């Protein structure tokens, strides 16, 4: 990206904090060639300033919002250079210059640098939604005839994309059923068309975990047998990036619905892909032409949210642990799905201990009495808001079978353990006593 105008030695003596004089210069210089992330500092600390210097923008402590579609070039030669880099015709020796906000802009680049820190990655790409991140990433690597193998259950929108949209491009979905051991299922694959392995862990909504590292080992064996690169993607929305980092366990691309915990306030829609420069570069190329990037104000909001990400997620987790314990003791609840309640020594518990540093704040539980009883409880909650989505500061409650996972057919829902009585709870930052009392009230008034 273009460097700020250099001040003369004479002017430097007058002021060592020379600021850009115009909004145009500020926009050009808002993001510069920056130092690499400091390994001695925690990600949470670096969320408050990494990738930005206040003196590039009139001393503004926070990055200003650049509401512009296009950026000035100092000279025609710069424009030529920037476009060569943007189109992949030339490798950038330093940060690419600003051209047009569909390609790059200050907010987008600062945000992406900060996102990459969480998984010690080279790069990240921000998107207009979680589905934009997923669909763009898949299309960046798959061609007609290719196969995408994926574990179930996964988010209903992702499942619909795999089952109904990809086949229109002659890209074939290959679901790995919950009844199958995902590692053994991958090891058994011999289809030479296999191009992507896609995992969501913990799964939505039953919170079952997949061993990321074991899948990576199986993938590498397959690559040798098939003599083909297989791209390994993990949807890390449910625990990441604070409690789980798939890239550290062998994944190529870590995907997020940034609407959830990263955004964290239920006031934006966004997505993200994090990985090595090799993979993110290809993804960004497709993003540029599909136009699926996150817009400027969304990026600005996400930078705000990243500053409190760990604080929020740890508070939500502490609350969820108390709520899960209450639900487990409730006689009207037949099963509770929560990582912290996995049976000690079980396969699920071993995976949890191996690849995560926390249990998160998502809980699913099954009530006795099926859909009718579940709906009565859902209609009685007040603090727990009846709405889809998750990861926001408020507690959200919903019915997966008829809402978030209604796109799956009944047979698939049954295979995935999505029953009539299943309720999903995204625990927020309210006082946990109030959340529990709200649930007690909802249970106690059932049938009245």
C-alpha cells in the first residue's frame, strides 16, 4: 500500500509527529507496511492496536472509517503497479497499494491482519457473511467434477449449499454421517475427484467434536494415494478463535461466521477465512470477482468487537457452565449436549482435551415431550430471547429442527440427532442466576 508522504528533515525537527494533512493522504496511509505480530503479546492485547498507527490518521486512537469507493494514485505508474499486484501478475514486495474498496481498503486490511493473529496465520480474508466465506472458499478450489467430503451435522445453510447448490456446478457432496467414525471414513475414501475435506467442530447443533489432527493425517495419506492436493477446511465458528485454533492442528483454512462471536453484538453480518498466504491468496482472488468481501463499516464494527472478544467469550463460557449444570439436573431434560459434560475418558472428551482450551457457551438439550413441550418452553422465556443465531451478548434460544436446521430432510435430521424436543441455547453475558431463573420459570409454567 502507498506510503505516506515523507516529511523533510527541516519539518521533522519542528514536529516529530507530523500528521497527514488531508483525508486523501490519511486514507492512503491508514495502513502501511507494519511490523509482524509480537509473539510475546497475547492476541487480546494486539487487538487494540496492531496494524495501525494513530499518527497516520490525524492522531485518531481508533482507525477512522474511510467511506470511499476508490483511492487516488500519486502517479500513473503507481496505478499500473497496484493493478499488476492485485491481479496476481506481479508479487508484492510490500503492502499492496489501495485501489478500490472491492479489492482492498484500510478497514479490511487492518481487520484481516488482526484476525490472522488468533491462529498464528499468514493471512485472513473478511466476507459479507459466513456463507459468503464458505461458498467463496469452496468455489476457489473446486472445479466441475470435484468432490467435497464433509462431516455431519453441520449448519443447515452449509448443508443446503453442499447438497443443492454445488451439484448445479457439477461439484459433488459426499456427507460423512454421524454414525460413521469421521477419521475412518476419510481413510476409506478412494475417489480421485476428492478436492476438499470440510469439518465443522463442534458440530451445530449437537456439539459433537471431530479430531482435527487425525483428519489431517488421514488427508495427507490420501493425497499421496490420489496424487492430488486436498484442501482441508474447518468451520471454527462454535469455539473459535479463543478456545480452538484449527490451523495449529493441521487445517489449511479456518472458516467463521463472524456474525457470531467475532461480531458478538448481534448487529452485523460477516464471515472470515484464515490460513496461509497460499490458500488465502486464491480465496481473495475469487472474493474480488464474486464481490463477497465485507463492507467498510462492517469491518470497522468487527475491529471494535475484537477488542472484547476474549472477555466476552470467557464470560459467556463461565455462564454456560452453570446453565449446563442446571439443565443436567432438570428432570424434564433427557439429554444435555455440552463439551464440558462429556464423559471423562470418552473419545469426545479426549478430543476436547487435545484440541480445545475451553468449552464455549453453546448448549443443546432435549426435553421430554417433543416439539409441543419444546415450543411451550420457548414461548415462555423472557431473558432468553427466541431468535436464531448465536454468540451475541444476549442469550438466544431456538428450535433447530424447525428453524436453523429445517432445510435438512427428516431422515437427515434423525441421523444427526436433531429431534422434535431438541432446543439450542446460546448463553450470553447476563447474570447466570437470571438466565437459570428464566429457564426455571419457563419449565414450571409448562402446561398452565
